[in-house]
């Protein structure tokens, strides 16, 4: 019998080894095949095609093997700095006869990113090259980019209606009361409205005032920028009285857009392709609408970033969380380790900190701040570059900066701290479950999610939150050379746009990442190209997903949406994002410096898991 068992174990071991070997051979072959397919072709004359089938982000999220193996849809994300580099190169590249921007499946971006891309397209036009945009139904963000084009095309069956920033937000107070959940909220700052959905059924007057100022400022900046980029676009009537405009056109939104100068031409993708072919060249023997194309990915890959440099650039993108996180997430350990290793392995002379984050864990934010301070301890100047969003914990990590750059429409501030702990004593009581036990101190078993918190732990946690807020105020006070009392006045969790933030002294100058790098280069007397990004490179799974997505872009769920469907899709994404924020709030770090209310102004594409949660909730509600 022992011999049989031994033989069986040997056979199982051989089987496992063969399976592992076959998997390694499979993925190795897949890697070789994808590499062969994705090798940059020779760049020939044509139109640089910027097909934005997803959101523009500061740092694309990593893709795991689990996601690949599960077969779930993996959306494409576009790195802002890659788009900027490509458009900068296209201006003087004789092979680039035009730039084509396809916005049919655009997933949005923060206003600062939209402005930067639009400005780069305007520079391409000033260099004497046509920029042509095409879409079925432009979103507000998509049209901000399209407004920089020399020709805007739209499908005749499409149409564009501008909605402006803002909208409704979900409040869970009634639901958690019905479920018996007790949400214990600890906060400082009358504008820290991220926790309001758990303690109110509607928006507080303070939160409403802050939102009106934020959204009003964003809306005015969008309207002014569009009007400046495209003076002939008569957007006022479509913004104030869209029903009258559409009715006057007999319900044909596309014709209403054409009459108002919002678009230049109505035509399907084939007609648009023929127009591009007139400029960039084409081939009548190929598919209708074909034009000579310069692949965007190949164009970017042909210009790899340097692997060493004197100016280190660290990116803090996404929610700041405890522990480690892949690209697109700001793990406190991951970011701080990247800085420490960058200082140890590179002969750095300066550090540029690029921030595009709503904040998150206070503990992780402080860990990152201390790593940045280590660079200052070693004598390196630190320049902070704020992207679309640098709020709450995103501002916390910015405080070591010798100079802080932001854009006029950067969302920042939100200086405040909060914590949420749910307990379920009332929920359990509804089904007849009670709890009891022996306690040796007032803090035994606290915070008790089964029996609820007691006044002692409530006082302790609230005191901790207030202490953390005072730390936040002190950090800002020392960094910005402002009295603590003044920081408290402009803090309180209130969100500010870049313009008011500069007037208040929270930021120093307006400028992009390139401007921040130029400032760092000037301070240490090196060239602006002498840079190195202190970040983990995308993994093997991410490379496979990128190639897979490039070859299978037609499966995007937002493809081919008309104007009404597109607007509904946007709101569905917003709802899923809100649910995801709620889930992460209740399951993440207890003490947080985070601006959840800022997310509604950014990319609209929600995580697949959040979409599933939304579908489940709607199904439960019978919708």
C-alpha cells in the first residue's frame, strides 16, 4: 500500500509539474507572440490616431493575471504624460500630416487633464497641422478636447447635449436605519461632507455651498475655455434652454449642433475617414474610410523614457492606502519605498512629486510625506506638481514641497480628517441576536461591531481625529508660512479650485508637470530631459491586456451610444463610482483624509466590481 501511495504521489507530482511547464510555455509563447505583434512598426507618413477608448489618467491601473484569467472586461486607460509627449513630438514630425482624435468611447478625465490635452492639440494646430475630431455623442469632457480641433465631425445619428458638472448623490441614512446599522462618524471640519451620506438624508447647507462654489467654478472655466477655443460655437442656448433648441430642430440634435456651430460636419465614420485620407493619404483598395494611420502606441513606444536621471519624479495617483499597491493606486509602502530606493540607487539632485489623488489613509499619507522629507534632508529641492486632483491626503503629501505647481482647474484643499466605524447591534437585534460578555477595562472589545461603541471609545476616537486635524493644520502652516488659525479658516474640509487656492496661498504657481520639472532643473542646473520616473513598470499581465485591448477595442460597452444612451451611461458610471466609494470608505482605513466628493469631476469609468454592486442594488430595488 505504501508503494501504491508513493507511486500515486509521484504521478500527481509529475502531473503538476507538466501543468506548470505547459502554463509557462503557454504564457511564454503568448508573450513572444504579443511582442512580435506589438513591435512598433516603421512610422510612415499618415495621421496620428489618438483613439481615446477610455479615460485619461495620471497612472493607469495595473492588471492582474486573475483579471485576465477570469475573462472580465478590462478597460483601456491612457496616461496623460504619454499623450502630451506624443503631441509634443507630432508638432515637428514631418511624418505626421494630421492628428485625429476619436472620442466615440471617451471615458473622461479631470478638468486639468482635459485642458492640458486641448492646449497641446492647439499647439499642433499652430504648428500648421490639421486636428480632426470625431464622435457620436460628445460628453462635456470630450467636447472640451474636441473644441481645440480644426474640424469637428459627428455622426448624423448622434448629437451632443451639455449637462455641466453636478447632479445628485446617494444618501444611505434611510437605508442603514432600516437595516439597523449604526454608522459612528468622527470628523473635524464643517465642509468635510464625505461622511454626510451616512448621517443625513440630504446635503447640508455647508456642503451645498461648497459644491456650488466648486461646480460653479469648474463650469465657468469649461464654458470660457470652449468659447475661446471655438468662438463660433453657440453654446449658450444649448446650456440654458436645450429643450427649445432641440424642438426647433425637429428633435434632430445633430442638426441643432450643426446649426449652432458646435460641430463642423455631420458624417459617419466612413465619411470622416475619407476626409482624413484627403489630408494624410489613403488607399481605395482597402476598407471604406481607410486612411494612412500612425499607431498611437507605436508612436509613444518609439520614444521611451530615460531609465536614469538627476531629477527623480514620483507619482502619487489614486486613493492613498495602507500597505502596497500597484500602478494606479497609491500604497503608502509602495510610494515611500520607491522614493527611498530612488534616493539610494540614483544620484538624484532634485525630486518632483506629481500628485493626482483624492487622499485616503492618514497613516499612509504621513508615511509618504516622511519619505519626501528624507529627500529634503539630503539636500534635494522638492517641487510638487498637482494634476487634476490633489485634495485632503493628496494635499498632506504635498506639504514638503519647496514650491507647489497647480492648474487653474486643479481640485485641491479639503484639509480635514474623518473616520467611520459601522456597528450592527440593532441589525442583530432585529433577528433576535444579542451580545454580552466580561470587560476588564472601558476599552475591552472596543470598538465593538456587535454591541456598539461606548462613550469612552467615542471620546478617544474623536480626540484622535481632532489631534490628526491639528497635525494637518500644523503641516500646512509650516509649509505655507501661514498662521494655524488662518489655515483652519481655509481648511475645515473645504475643496478649492487652483485659482482660489493660489490666492489663498495653498499653491504657488500655475503650471504643468513640465513646468515643475523645468523649475527643478533650474534649481539644480541640469537639463529638463535628465529625468527618471521612480515607479514600478507595468507587469506582464498589463502588457498582455494592453495588446489584447488594442486588438479588441470594439467590445467596449460604451461603443456606439447615441446622445441619450451616452448620458444614461455617464450617470450609471457616476452611481457605480459612488457605491464603490461607499464600500471603500467602510472597509478601508478608519482614520482618513480623503475627498470623496471630488471624484464626480473626474474620469467616469467605474471599476467592474463597482458596476456589479450597482447592478445588484438595482436588482434588489426591482429596477
